C-alpha cells in the first residue's frame, strides 16, 4: 500500500507538502517503534543481569547498587 502512495504522490497537486508529511510520518513511526523495542530490550537486559535492579520492593533509588 505504501508503494502505491509513493508512486502516486508526485502526481498530486500538493506533492511537496504531502510527500514531506508522508516521509515525516514514516520517520516518526520508525523512531517510536525503535524506542519501544529498545526500552523493552533494556528492561529485559537489566532484569536478566541483576534482578535486584528492577525489584519493586526495594523502594526509591532501586537503580542504585
């Protein structure tokens, strides 16, 4: 579906603004997905290395060893 949009986009009357919005949407979408995946991976890494770092029973400052 995105390929069709890329092919048809240059032929529209407002190609420049719509093309820029399309590209910005793609970049923002990729950034959001990368942040979510990285945060999930970091959480899994921290809990796997030292479970006490993510222990909710330690209270505030649980990230301090």
